[in-house]
């Protein structure tokens, strides 16, 4: 049976890289005595798939991994077993069952939602909240995006599905954005904010942003009419 696990990553765990998170969950699943399925062959390993690697230094309220289990005592039992062996900064939020023909977590990712704040002392030197929506409603947002082999010019506008300002008029303002996170797009929130500052004559410091991934989404809409839902909405309770 295919199972999708939603978890949060915060605190000191934000400094742990993706490969170490994979190894951590392999050990946690064994400690939790989950009857996980293993691959066949000379070097069997747990059948496991993560949705989308989270950058080092980022926290998240919506990370996902899929595993296959042979037997179980229900979603709540699995959630409790895993939470008992989690370290500080890691929390299991939800466990759902997937249909046999469902895409794995990595192949399902279409978009991700982020909350972005400027760290104290790194705020721009202009009234950025007033200029944010003007930037978002520009006809195009041209940036230079670096790849492993080259640098390409890209219009970010089609890859930013939603962008809004939070907290203006009291609390410290923040930016909420829903962006393409698929293998064909995969726009990082830092790139959006870098383009915003550059459009206003400033450069983004590498340490300026505090970024939280709020959730990761699949697209269940029709071609040309996207409809984004959290990855655990595809699963079923059991």
C-alpha cells in the first residue's frame, strides 16, 4: 500500500540538507517499527520518494514523502508512531493512503506556496510594500536564471501564480507567493525577490530573506485551467 506522509521542518532542522533528511527518515521509520516495503535485488532499500528538496536554511509547514507499507494499523497509529521518534524541529502532520495508480510525490509537484520576510536590518531602502503589487502586475518580469551549464533569460511572470502582501499596517510585512515548482519551471522565491529589488535599483543580500514553505501542491485542473491542491488532498483517510 502506498502512503503519503506530510511533515513540518523547523528550528535547527532547517540547516539539515536533503540527503541527510532522507537518511533520517529511513532510520525513523525503522525505529517507529513501520512495516515498510523494500526494493528487491542485491542491495534492497526502503521504497521512498520525497516531493521536492527543501533548500538549506528554509523551514516548511508542508513537506511530503511517499512510502510503501506491507501492513498497518491505520493512519493515526502510523502518525503517532513516527511522531514518537521525531527529533525537535520535525513533526508528522498527516498520513494518507494513495491509490495504486497515483503518481509519486516528486512527479506530482506542480507548485509551492511560500511566505517571505526581510530579516531585521536587511530591509530595502525604499518603501517596498507600496511597490510590491506594482511589480507583480508588470506585463513581464525578465530575469537571468543560472543553470548548471549556462545562464538563460526567463520571464518569471507566467510562473508566479499568486503574489500578495501580508501584515501591512501593524505587523512586519511579508510576501505570500504561489510559484511554479515543477521540474519544468521550479521558480525559487529568492529569485522573485531578487528581481523585485533589482527593478527598484537595489541588490538582494544573500542573508536578507527568511523563507517558509507553507505547502506543496499538485495540479488537478484541466489543460490551461490549473487547479492546485495540497499533495495530501490527493490521498484518502484510512
